[in-house]
C-alpha cells in the first residue's frame, strides 16, 4: 500500500491567477484563506501535498470583443489574436496578484526564483510559485521588456495558447487532428527562445504546433517542457504530444506533464469522467513507456478546464498517487513524476540565468 501522504507534488500548470483576477477585489484573500471557489487555493494546495507549481498568466480576449462562434471540435480554428497592449496590461495585473498573494500569505506562498526554491518547498510546508506566461503576447516583439519581466520574477514562458502571435502559432483546440498545423517560429520567436535560455527561463511547448515545437527544441538547446499536454496516441487532440514529440522532449532532458483536462484525456475527445483516474494513469504510463519515467510530470490545469469528479480540486491530488500505487507503480517512480523530475529541470534551468 502506498503511503499517499509521503508525496508532495510540483504541478506543471494552473490558471489560478486568472480566476483570482476575474474574481476582482477580495479574490486574493479568498485564495489565501480558502474560499471554496475554483479548483485551487492555498489551503487546498497545502492539504493535497501541492508544494509548487507554474502559475500561469493568461490573457483572455478583451471584454469588448464578441465570443467566437461555437464550433464543432473537428472544425475548430485558432482563437483571434490579442494585442500586445491588452496582454501587457493583463499580465501586469495578474503578476501583481501573485505579488499580493505572497505578501498576505505570511510566508506560506513564495515565488520560486532560484535553484533550490522548489525543493525547499517540496521538503517543507509552503507553496513555491513559478511565474509563467501562457502565451508570450505580453512580451514586446523586439524583446525590449523581457529582462524587466525576468527581474520581476518571470521564470517560464509558454510561447502560445490556441492563437497566433508575434513569436509562434498554437494549434487550434481541434479533435481529432495532427499537431502538424501551421508554420514554425518567427525570427522573433527564435530569438525569444534563445534569450529565455540565456536568462535561465523555461520554455513551455504546450499548445505549440509541431514545426514550432521542433524549432524550440533546436534553438533552446536545453530541457524543454510541455507543462500540460496528454498523449496523442491515446487521445488524438491536436494539442496532445505524439510519441515522436515525447522522444524529442526526452532527448532535451525535459518533462512532459499530463493534464487533467477530460477532452484531452478521453480517447473519444469527450468530457466523460468515467474511469478518469485510470485514464490519467494510462497517459502517464504511455509517457513513461515512450520517454522514460524521468521525463514525466503532471500539469493539472486547475482553474483552466473542467476537472474530473475524481480529482475535483488540489486537495484531491493524492488520489492520483493512490491510483498509481494500486496499479503497481513503485514509490520511487511516483515520487519522480510528482516532484523529482521538476526539481531537476528547475534547478538546471534556473541556475543558468
Ligand atoms: Zn493551456
């Protein structure tokens, strides 16, 4: 029997900053004190063993813009681009939220900035937050504000969401589909990837198309992460990772993190929650079989998508460890997937800045 309490977890992706931003005044204190809203707040994270994670800045479409028409998933196109000015404003506001959370948390929530910060949290009793952009739109095309963002604590950039921007192109949220849709990185995109490497920042390839993915691996020349993507061999969504992509991530020394987003888990692309824990385990096992267990992680996407009823929030994360234990996973391997792989990649990447 697995001692589930033994596993602290570093989670590759959540959108809690977006949820708190949308909540408006009072959102930060509800996050710190536990308001029962959404999937992730500080008390539920700590209760579930979550001691670290990438906290994404996500820029929704401006309020004045109409929602794109509802479309069949098989025909999904990219979402409309967002302007740099709007993205810069939202990023400023969401980064300020993380700074306020840190201030009012009494030391229970801290930004992760340097090698050792994630490990200290995983071995301790606070939550280490890596400030991350899900979509590089807040960065100026000439990269003139990149160093300022690094100084402010930004340590990770996902080049795109399901959009096109000045740097790269994402894949639409299409199912079934190959990730090989659209062009590779722009020259600004290649330069951004090289500068992230120089500064000691992660580059996240989740949502990126296939050509862009290959170019990131080449330009970054270091451990590449896909923070929240599932296995294309099990669920052929455009934003899931093919076996070839998993091997490329392995060869860079990086991590592929399985998300808990039902339409990216279910073989039929549905939102069915039946057998979700077994399905999460199957994706993790596929990643481990193709890339090796040293290159596998979990990126919940809490507050970014509907959660399976078996893992409704961060407090339920130990159920994943329990399910893996019941399937015969060794504790050592669960520990790698839950935390040690992330510690390795963060220590290696952040020390290079
Ligand atoms: Zn995402």
